[in-house]
């Protein structure tokens, strides 16, 4: 499969990013060429909060899966008991985590559809779930990634996960390559506002797109399109957008203000106006 370097996933989505950065150190790094067809990037988190202090991390959902090792004083809700290396599928709701005590997370963020293409499994099996990586990846790879000594060395952990994933690399997958082209287009072109727009651009039908996205990503193209446009809205507010909320909604495809407010509130948890006021 040819190397891929263009973005197929947004780095937006962390709500209240300035406050997040005061509590948690977030690092991202590029994926190596051997795994770049399936992996968007590496990422890592580290925190050490005083006893009795905690922080509510809130992240908007992305159409991506992650492979992580998670160690710390407080196990994340949803991580299977006794497991430190897990796969987390697409989350259809806001991803909320209480950050407490001390902890470290090393992660691989797959491209949309990347884990399904790599393993041959349908992504619908991981939607809104964290599952043990064992069974999806070879046992020796999972054992290596769970090694407490390796977890203390982020560059070595990244090298180990790339080695393990590259060893499982499948042959060419034209459907997956086509999916990545569509996703990159949706991410980059803000004029694409409906599934019909995307289907027309790529010479296919909405029904075909639905089947393609459901298998590889785990959710449909309408959901992916709506999430990326909502990421655009939140990023604009975080960057200090000072125009009217009506204009902001229109820019990203909402022509009914009440519909925009409902969608924003359902995902973010507060109205657009209140979210902007928090930034003031």
C-alpha cells in the first residue's frame, strides 16, 4: 500500500484546551512510513495531580480508533479489568474522563478505517467500546506493549508498536484507499455539507458510502461529516471567533439556528453562547 502523509483526521476536539493543558501534558508525533497507511499519529498523555484534585477531560468524538497502553493510580472507566493495552473504537458521544492521581497513556491513533483494514475485522464491533487488544493483535505484540519498563520509555514504546503493526500489515486494499480519499476530502473541503455532496464529488451513491463507512469506520458518512463540521465550529470559538453565532452556523452547514443549538448542546454539553462565554 502506498505511503500516506496527508491528514485524514482532525486534531481538534479537546474542549477547553487551555484548561486541559494546565492539568495534562499532551504530545503528538508522526507515524513512521511503515505504518503510515493505517496510522494517523502517535499521542501521549501524562499527569500528576495532587491528592483530592481532579480534572474533567472532555473530547468531541472522532471517526477514529486508538490502540493504547494506560497505566496509573486510577483506572479509566470502560477499560476492561486487568487489561492495560486496549483498543477503543469510535465514540459516538462526547468522550469524558475524570483525570485523577498520576498516569501515563501512550497511544496510536489509527486513520479512519485503519484498524479494520489492518485486522480485517469490521469496525462496528468496537463502536463505543474499549476492548482488550489481545485477540485483535498477536499476543507477543500485546505483551511487549504492556511491559512496564517499556511504558517508561515513550520513543521505545512507539518503535515497538510500529514494529508490531508493520509485521501484521495486509496487502493492498482498494476500498480502504478509496475511503481515505473521501475522508481527506471531507476534512479539507468545508463546502461539503451533505452526504449527497460527497457522493456526487466521488462518483458514488449515498447507499454505497453508507456500506463503506459502516464496515471500515463503524459509523455512517453523515455522522463523520457532522462531527468534522462541529469540530470546525468549536475550533473557531476556541480561536476567539467574534461574529454572530448565526453566521458561524451558516458557515458550517446549519441553516436553522435552533437545529444548530440543539446539535451543539447535545454534543458539547452547553449552548454555543455559553461555551463562548466560558472563553471570555
